[in-house]
C-alpha cells in the first residue's frame, strides 16, 4: 500500500484490513458476519476540558481536508484500519486503555473509498503548526523513518473475525 493515494473499493475488491475497536461498557460490540457502514457512525466526540489539544488538532486537520482534500474520508467519521504488518504496533498502543474492551476486527472492505496516511503527523507536536502537520498528513507524505501507517476508510465493510 502506498501513502496518499485514494483507492475506490468495489464488489471485485478483496481488501482485508484490521481495526482495533475500543468498546465502552454501554457500547455495542461487533459480531462476525456483521456488515457495517461508516455513514451510520456518529461524529467523534471529545471531552473538551480533558482533550482540548486533540479536539483542536482534529478540527484543524478537518479544515484542511475540507479545503483541499474533500474527496478523502474524514477522520471524524471513518473506520481507522491497518494492514496486517502494522497491527502489532497499533495493538500495543491501545492495550493500556483501562476500563475499555478492545476488539481486534479483521474486516473486508465491501464498498467505499480508503486512503493510507501516516498518523505520525497527528502525534507530532514539536514546533510545527497543526496546519503544516495537516497538510503533510493529507498530502500523503510519510514521516521519514518513523511512519505509523493508518488507513482511513469510508463506506461499507464486513467483520470477518474478532479477536479480544
């Protein structure tokens, strides 16, 4: 997979990716065989008092996306997924979330669009403006040697397998 190239999924595609589904106690868990559409996802919510910096960065990234990359899936309402070779990195990142159930869902993309980008730009904070980071993120640049590949998918997908 290459960074920054928008891909269209159709019924001839056979794209399998992994999503780490963080489930709160009152949230529905996913089941094998379930077909899900990101168009039914709620917008991501933030506790602005505790997560203001993350909220502000997401807001600025979305402004750049809407202005220059409006065909790309929005970070606010997409399925974040990864290729099998990147799964261990992301699994380790999510393992320490107390009070949450983690489901690792192997998914098959059915219909929609996706793009692989480098999430290092979202995590980077040192002396680079959020606007510059967003521009590099959406343009598909990889962050030198420490890339954190992530796929943003918008559309319909199927749960093939669940690991907890």
